[in-house]
């Protein structure tokens, strides 16, 4: 004779699959909160970059903003729902416009492009901002070996200075660099490629933006168009506070097929921020005849009252800067059940 205990089977299934269901539900809640925060931060970063690009007053008329927020993510699996503190990051780059009439002044460093880091923007007491230039001024003089990409060629080729002339069709237009091609063709170049010092491979090149040229003095009174060039002014990312070429892991900066950016030299906000998490929680239950009162409380502090501290790190060309941000949050819940 076989006996089937259906109640026991139901309880077993409920205990097994119910716990799995609750686990999945808690994951979805946590993921939804993270996604909502991330989307809000991405839009906030875009709006900040858009506003700063419009008001930059620099020749590039652009802005790059990275925002970092220390967010509290509740965890339904925790007895108090306290969860943890998560550092979330979002960035945006906006180019408002660029006209060739806007010229760089190599004596004015305020015109250099830059990136701004904003930590905990919504909390005035904890808000921290840091700004770094992403390039510096440099130049190459007549006779310096340089390369450029010309029509019909996808790779940089060596340029002879005898073929480099000034392009200035009207006296009020900016002076640019042009290369004389066969059949009297002219090609205006806005970028040059240089080989890094000690480069052993012919494929190693680093690209720089041209921001101005100067003709061999004295400048003829009839204009500079077609005249020989004395030197070319450049924007050099390696001369800035943060090199944008080193802000992305595994980037191939010198175009030799080997990644140059590693965990040891990547610049910008580092992902391995230090978190000294302190959390306390208490649960108190008081019972009297006919009434049951409970109080649950938690805080991100230790017994001595010291708050949780999150230390963000920014690596620049001058070293690593630590930005400390305290995180304080307390919550007390009380409920009463009458029997």
C-alpha cells in the first residue's frame, strides 16, 4: 500500500521554489534601481556637458563631463533592506560648434580643452569638482620630420617641408597648412603624425591636431598664402593634465597593434575606489498583553559613530589624487501589531 502526502509535497515545493522566486525578485528590484539611477546620471551628465559647451568660450566650443555618484542600493534580501553603497559613473562629451575663425592663443592656457569630474552633484555638502586640461601647446619647426595622411593613402606618409606652404585665401581668414601635390593640387591638413622618441617600428605614430601656422618672418605685405611655413602649432594630449588617449583601457595610442593603456597607467577616475563600509543594525521587539511593537533601525556608521567613507581616485599626468566622500544614511522603522 502506498500513501501520498500531498500536503508535505506542496510545502516542499513551496519552500524550494518560493525561495528561488524571492531571490529572483530581489535581483530584479536591485537591478531596476541601479538602471534607474544610471539612466538619470547619464542624462544629467549630458545636460551638464551641453550647458558647459555652450558657455565654454574656447575655440573648440566643446565640453567633456564625467559624473560620479555614491548611491545607496537597497537589498530586499537583507533583514533591514539596508543594501550597500555603490559608486556609479556616467560621462558625456558635447561639441557645440567649431569655426575656423576662432583661433588658439598659445599664451592663453584657459583656451585649452579640458575634462571636468563632478562627484555627488546632488548633495551640496559632499559635492566635489575637479577639472583637468586634456592637451597642452606644442609646435614643430621647419625641418622637423612629420607625417600626414594625404588623398589616396590610408597610412601616414613622410612630408617634405619644401612642399608645405601656408594656405590663407583671404587676409582675414586663419592661416592653415597645406601640402602641394602633383598636378598643382593642394591639400589642407589639420592633423600631423609624429613618431614617439625611440620608436623602433615604422608603424608607430601619434596624431596631433594643428591649431595654427606661422610663415617665415617677416610676413610679406601681400599676405601669407603660398608662403613657406616657419613652424606649425599643435595641441598635444601628452602635455595636458589628463591625456585623453589614456582614458580607455587597452587603447593602442601609437598604432603599432599593441595595447598601450593598462591598469597601471590608465588615467581619469579609477574603478578600484576604496570603500570603508561601516554598517550597524538593530531589531527590537516588545510584547505586552494584546500588543506587539517592533522597531528596526540601521545606519552606515560604526559603534563610535564614524560614517562610511568612500575614497575615489583620479590618476593624472602628475600622479593620483584621492577624493574622500563620507556617506551618511540612517533609517528607523516602527510598527505595532494589536492582537
